[in-house]
C-alpha cells in the first residue's frame, strides 16, 4: 500500500485541506484514524475533534464511497480495492492542542501529523506535499527525506507524528555548535 498526503494551508480559516491518495489497496473496509497521543505527550487526547467533512472517492470512476464515523478518533470507508482518494478539512486553531499537534495562524504555523488521518493497516513509508500561501517559507527539520517540490518522504507514520514543520514569514538563523546544527 502506498500513501501520499497533500496538505494545503488555509491561514485565513486556520484550517488545513488534506488529501490522501492510497494506491495498491487490497480489498477491505478501510480504517482511518487520528492518533490519541503523540511522542512526548502521552495523555489520551481527542485530536479527532478537529477533522471534518471526510469524503472518499474511487479515482477511476469518480464514485463516492460511503464513509462513516467510527468513534471519535476514526472513520471507516466501505470495502474497496485498488486506488482511493480521501479528502477532508482539519481545524488547526486550538491553542490547547498547539504544543502537541501544532497550530496555524495568519502569518505562520507549526504542524505535526496529528491532523493527517492514518491508515490503520499501513506500517510503511508515506509522503507529504505541503502547499503554502505565496511568500511563505517552509522549515523542515532533519528526519524525513526531501523529494523536492515541498514534498518529504517519512519512514512511517510515527516519524510523521514526531516531526514538526514550520511555515510562514520568518527569518531563519542557522548556527553550528560543536558539529551540531541549530535553526532559530
């Protein structure tokens, strides 16, 4: 199974438009989940509250597939095989959750993968392409492999959860201290 996310930042609404393309899907009823914790913050959290308007389609036919809520942290997509396109919006304005999952403001933001629905059956790599407003910069720390065109490849969803990405209007200052690079 191959997963590719496309995340479009909408700072005016403090929201994300997230699209997930899944390839090579075996016939199954698919579970899509938000995490209930993140590395460094092991409290049980309700990150799924920020995800809404989830739709799934068969890219070859354009047919909408039935999506139903499965608890407060997940969704189930009707049985399907081959390719699948999932699209939804996520609020990124919660100051209470900002340290654990990021926040998107008018001129900048810091995001983690907590608002990207995870395919429960997938344990391998995924990629994320970020679409940002004109004039915004991206600072992506080490860990994921850059693929160009604002796209990075993560070894797995756990790495995506543990890699904050900074966006917006900012000045980047980089310093080397005893062989270690620091970005400010």
